[in-house]
C-alpha cells in the first residue's frame, strides 16, 4: 500500500510539467511496432517508482489478458451505448506477446513496459500505444492512444513513438476487460503529461483471472467482445432506464416552468388591474 502512495506522489509531483522526461531502452523494434522499457530520466524520480519488476509470464497468460482488453467508447448521456471494441487485433497480439514477455523479464522496478503499434488505414495509419506495469500484485494497463489516425512519418507519429504514454487526443473512451468482475479500478492517467488529454488506466486482478481461466474445463480461447454480451446488455438496460428517467424529469421541469410562468403572468396582470387603495390619514 505504501508503494501505491509513493507512486501517486511521484505522478502528482510531475503534474506541474507538461511532459515529464523519460528515457527508454528498446526490447524489440520493427517499422510498424515496438516494445520498450521506460523510466523517468531524472534519477530521483526514477528511484521513487517501485514496481514488481522483473516478472515472469507465459505467452499463453499474456495472450489471455491482451485478448480480453476492450475499449468502451464514451458517449453522451442520452446516446445508446455501443458495444466495446478489442484493443488489439489477433495479429497485433501475436506480434506483441513475445516481446512483452521479454520486457517483463528484464524490467527494472523503476520501469514501465511500453508498446507502440501502427496499422495502415488508407493514406494514414492508426496508432495504439500505452504501457503495462505490476504493482502490489496487480496488473496495470495503460492505453494512451487507441487507433489514433495520423500521417505516417509525421512529427506526431514520432512523438508518440518516442513516448507511448503520451496521449494525442485521448482514447475516446475507457479501458475495460472481459469479464469485468476482475477489474479493480478504471481511472485516468497523466503519466505522458498533464497539459493534454489523459490516458485510460485499468487495474486488473490478473492472478484471480488467470486462476479461473486455467481451471479445468474453463474456455481458454479468446472471447472478445461477444463473451460479455450479457454483462453489457445489463449495462445497456441500466442506461436505457436512466435515459427514460432523465426524459421524465425533463418533462416535469418543463411543466413546472410553464406553471411558474403562468403564475407570474397572472400575478403581474393581477397587480396591474388591482386599484390602488387610498392611504388612511394618520391620527
């Protein structure tokens, strides 16, 4: 618990700067993606970060977790909730998992595991970037950019690749997991800088999830967004009921406003029609 407070203190201390300085060492780098290990460039800040690194994973465990990471799009209160979308495609997961496993194996306590993945989208490319780290036996996943459309070779692409924790326009939603019962927290993250939009961070009880996923008879294949249709159907039902309640309250407010206007109008006309009473002389 103390380490959580220390980590929070480090982040809060950094909020005064637009973009904290990081130093990154590469684990694996390809033209369209890379995995690296990032830490604060300032030794004092780096020394205050104490993650549970290095850590050992199997590729199957990382596959099971990455396959179930979802992004729930942020919508207006009265808009229908769309189904969540997978953070990584199966191809991206297959490419990243071996490198992520190696990164966790060699990570220092002061480092975050970071990733950058770009895929073509017409004349542009879509960039997904973020990081992972272990603290107090909990897996933290950060997504700073989700399918962000930028031009290949642009300054913005270079900036995100240099700091995958930096969010360009925000993720447009919040990070989720399937099944959601293993999510301990979902929160904003400003590690990439406080002057711009925040990244989305998820805290996962990965130990409990993996124990359930590897239990005899448990399905080990990716379930993606379809496996939690029941959970999200319940959530959609709650949103629809909330929308109905908001509509009802709006109707009540409109009726009350009409009634108040009517009473004010009647009072105004009544006062103007009322003859003034002569004042009695003082005795």
